[in-house]
């Protein structure tokens, strides 16, 4: 990370504290709304929260689902690796954390004979435990899958739950563009593009770090990493850069790893400059479409959950982060990049076969 970026970070620690506070508040509000929904659930009501990406033939994106059954009971489930896309697989540390949070381990494989348990991580509680279930679900998304903000989630509800939106009510005047985020806007000048990017980031982070003159890059906290979002109208693009590793000692090995990363994440660009590894993404800015930047950041956050001190060690370097590379300080417990061919195909199933069905997992009765 260059000296300019270091000075910028050093001069805005209070802004990062404000950023962290706003994120915590968003998750707290989301947790309360979720609890309010769970406590109203009636038998056969189904609610599924999932990362706002499309599942693929390889498996499902991170999700937590709730099914009301029996006499005021709710079963809450987190998919096991038998259901998840390989890039979202749970490590041993992830699975242990789920148990610590109160989930029971799967009692069988998906194709085994049904039993009283589940092929997923599960817990059964009465609806009056809604606050605990909501807290457990939020902890899974934040701690296990490193979802940075509840705006990255979406909800699917069946039964009598359609009337309970999980998103907070907003006034029409609060929409920063006055139109859908998919609308294309032609920036008038550099300052206008800077304002458009600031408004887009505010959709996710409330008050992203920037400057009053509109000349410096925005900074975003991504776990232990720091990302930079730079509007550049003269180049017709918005550049997003996240420094990953510094002090790379094995350039030959690093080149091989970067080739693998660029193949696995085709919408991102991984580069080696000197002894630094960065990941880049570019969003076209003339015209500028806010949703394109949001989609790009989703890709970066999905990748960021795979980055930890072990990831940096594979390059013979250290994390380029705000904190030291002490594993006691960097609380990121996800596994390192797997070599090609080491991931067996996941099971291929439909998430919702019918609105009246329980979907992914079995009937707990």
C-alpha cells in the first residue's frame, strides 16, 4: 500500500468507526425485523434468506431458512456443503462456529432415509424464541459467510408471510436518484460522477469515506482489507481496487496463483506489481449505471471472504491490511484457495420445488 494511501487511512480512523457503527446498526435493525417476522409464523409458513446472487447448477448460495411446523415450532436450517456451491463451502472452522452458535450438525446425508434430524445444520425452537433465532441467523451471515451488509441479502416468503417485508420502509424522496438503480445517467463532469458514486455507495454503507472536494478515492472496509473506489470520467470508468498481499517473495508461484484466480473469478482482475498483489474491477461510467457498481462490489465481497493470512502465505507474503498479520487479530477463518480439480461436484437440487413444499431440506416432523 503506498504512502499516500497510508496517510489517508491514518487520517480517517474516526470515519471507519462511524462506518462500522452504521453497519452494526443496519444489521441490528435487520435482526429485529427478522425476529418480528419469525414470531408471527404459522404452520407451513416458509421464509428463506439468501445472498443476493443466483444459485448455479453446482449448488446454492449462502442461505438460512425457517419453517413453521407442529405446535408453534420453527425449524431453522443452514445448508451443509452437500448443498452449497463449492466457492461457498464451509471450512471445519466454519462448521465448528455454527455448533458454537447453537446449530446441530447434520444427522445424515441428503439421500439417506429421513430421520428426526436434517441433512443440514439445524435447530428447532418455539416461535417465542424468535429473537434468538434471528440473532443466530445474522451471526451466520456476518461471521461464517462474511456478508458485509444486510442489503446483500434477499428474502423469499411463502404461506402467510408475504405481508412482512424484511427491508425497512423508506419514503420515495429518500431514493438518491429518484429512479431505479438500473437507470443510466450520463455524468456532466468529474464532480457529478463523484456525486453519483457517493450516492451509490451510500445505498450500501450510509456514509462512505470520501472528501469534500470530490477528488480523492472512496475507501471501503472489507473485513481486514481496505478497498478503493475511484471515479475517472476522463477514462470513462469507475475503478475499484483492493490491495491483497504485500512483500511477495515467490513471484513464480504468485504468477501461477494469479492465473488460477483470474480463471476462477472472470469478472475480477488480479495483478502482481513489484511485490504487491491487487484485485481490480472496472465499471463503465459514461453512461453510469449505479447497479453495475453494486454488482461489482458484490463480486469483490464474495471473493474477499476467501482471503485470510493463509491466502497471503501462499504468495510468500503478508495481508495488505489495516492490522498486522497476527491470526489472533485478523478474525477471518476461511480456507485458502483450492487447486483446480480438487472440488468434487456439489449436489444439484432446486431450492423451491413448490411454494407449499419445505424446499431444500426435509420435513422435521
